[in-house]
C-alpha cells in the first residue's frame, strides 16, 4: 500500500492532486508548524491582466510556532468577496465556467474560522470535480503516533496507515534518508511530476497555477490532462 503525506494547501496546484491520485491513501499533514510565505493560505490564478494571487488573511504569531490546524482566518476584511470576484473575472470566458463557479459561490458564502477547514473543504470539492472522491484522506492530527524526529514521525505515520510505500514530493530528496525508511520496511518513491501544457485563456501558457485554472479550461478532461494520459494536442 502506498500513501502520500503532504501539508494541506489553499486551492492547490496540479502536482498535489497527482500525489493523491497515485496514492492508495493520502495523509494531510495538518499538525506540523505553519510556515510563513507557504501555500497553506494562498495560490495563483490567471486572468486577462496576468497572474493574480489569492491570499487568505490569517492571524499568526510566528513566535508561538502554531500548527497548521490551529491557524485562524482573519475575517476583518471581506477576502471572500475579493476571491470570488477574482475567480469570476478570470474565468467567466472559460469553457467550463458555468460547471464549477457554483462551488466557489457556495464556499465563499460560508463562515470560515480555521484555515485548515477551508483548505480541506476545497481539496475535497476539487477531488469531486476530478472524479477522485473515492480517495481516502486522513488528517495527521487524527492519527495516534509518537512524534519522534521529523523522519521518524513520517515512518510512524506510514506504519499506522499500513503502508509499505511512501510517495514523497520531489523536495523530499533534500532531507529524506531512504535507508531509514528501508530499515522500517518502507520504500520511498519520489514524485517527478512533469507539468502538462494545456489550453489557457489570455496568452502564453503559465504553469504551476491552482487546479482551478485547469478545471475551468478543461472540465471533465482535467484528470486525464493532470495525469498526462490525454492524447489530444492542444494549441497554446
């Protein structure tokens, strides 16, 4: 059994969902320290004026070293209205705008207090759109394991999930010791994601955007494109 372990993000990029698709189960690493300038509360979309950041404002005192699961959203400004307006403006001319805009209209009408709840809500909705809702998601905060050091905790999570393979992101090559996992009976497989090029609105193709860019532009073909099994050649 292969699992992936990754911190939740706000409207994540394609590679995040490729890891979920390839894994038998996926652990959302929500009880590790929240890091500044990360993807937990922001992502990028593309509109007629180019790249635009969608950033969820948060209350964070970094000297307190908060866990991702504890980070609260700063609702003193109407960020939800701004995000919905940006998505509408950027994708109103996209082929599948009407298919998905309702998801965002509904989400931004809700009250959100914890960032992790917002992130997980959108992740699950995006999985529905990609027809991946059958994938098992587990929050690390709900897995009873001993912490240990950084590597040992990952190993402990793999054992708790019954995994003998760990699908790790490419950045893991910088700190993962494969031998430690091998001694624990776990094979580490590193993601080597080759970002697909697909039809976008507004000029030259821009990679590494939020998954919403792919969905609005390609609808039900998004999973095939994301996993690079789509045979049609797009003119970009």
